[in-house]
């Protein structure tokens, strides 16, 4: 009847269908009430979803609303969330990138958490983290100079081989920083198989680097490198859902080379950017 109300009188349709006018209007009012209630529930669901930082699915949203006095069921909430295109963020799977269960030689912890350094190209720290790209893992490796906290070299790979992770990133850092032989540069990392591998050790030996490794299971020994990964994930990587490696590399390049190294204020550098800190320290030791 509602569909044809503009074409035929309600009284005539009621008579033909054998229903009362009052019954039709009562039904119409109930439909209006339901629409209003649905809109109200949608508003509650949307607010609850945003409050959960888009992490809650329908069961938790329903529980949250019921605790707030909003009567609803999980089924209804699920249906309305689907209508509103509200999909909870998938939880990031945890992947252990440090494989210390190997037979390679382990270097001593020579750095001993002495993160306050004045001269550049004397102490570098490195680590590997993972990023989800189209349902598969890719790996970001970085080398950071402790003196100016600049990311001096980085690489992105689709595997955990030493060649494509630590060796690639180290070569990038050597090229950018102009590291020559007899550098006596200390390179600190965790005990991961990539850093302990013969391939990486042979590479850093070419530049007479001194290798240092964290104590077993002690993340604080490499806190600067791990802190950077936390920062880049919060400020850049976690904002996107990467569909291909090209876009990932673009975002990493834009963040590291276009912002972190050149613009971003760093608390450990008294509010200077790594670039400004690097220039000042180079001038200081050149004088």
C-alpha cells in the first residue's frame, strides 16, 4: 500500500485488501519508528567504532553499547556495521625477525648502550622489521648513525637473506656516507643470523668495521634501532594498507629521506633534525 499511496486512496486500497485504515497507519508509524531507531543505532555504532580506533568487530561493539545502556544484539550490530561499511582493522600478525638459533660466531656487546656519540661514522646500529604487503611480509632493514641519528642506509626485501637485507642496506649506507677502508666503524646489531652470517661479516671486514651484538634476549641493547621502527610505524607505515612493494618503497623513501632525516625534530638531538645535527658535528670536528 505504501508503494502505491500516491496512485490510489488509502481507503480504497484498504477495502480491496480487506484491512483497516487504522491498521495501515499503525504499521506505517511502526516503520517510521524503526527507521528512526536504526538511524540512532547507526550513530551509536559509528561512535563506538571510532572510539575503539576501528579495532572492534560486531561482538565487542554490541557489548560496548549494551554496557552504555543501548539495547542491541550482536546480529543487529553486525548487520548495521555491514550496512555502514565498518570493518575492524585486522590485527597485525607478529613475526619474529631475529633468528638467533644458529651456529655462527656471536660478537661481544662492545657498544654497552653508549648511545651518546659525538662524531659521525663511528657507531652505527642496525635492525630488521617487517611490513605486511598484500598478505605477505616484506622486510625493512636500516642502519642508523648514533651521532646524528640519521638513517644512513636502508633496504626493502621480500626475503630474510643476508644479501637482500643487511648487506644491501649496509652497501647503501657505505655509499651515502662515503665510508672507506680502515674506517674502524663499529656496527652494532642483535644476534640475528643475517648479522652473524659469513656474507655480512666478510662485507664489513672490507671496511675494517668492528662488530658488536646485543646480549641474548636484551632489546634495550639496541634501543635506538628499535625505537626508529616504532616511530616509522606510528608516523607512516601504520596509516596505509600496502598492496604492492613499489608503494611501500615510495612511502619509506618519502618518510626517511623526505622527512625523518631532513626535517623531523629529534629529542635526542636537542630538537634538531638529523641533517642539521650532522652538519653541526661535521663542522665541529673539522675545525
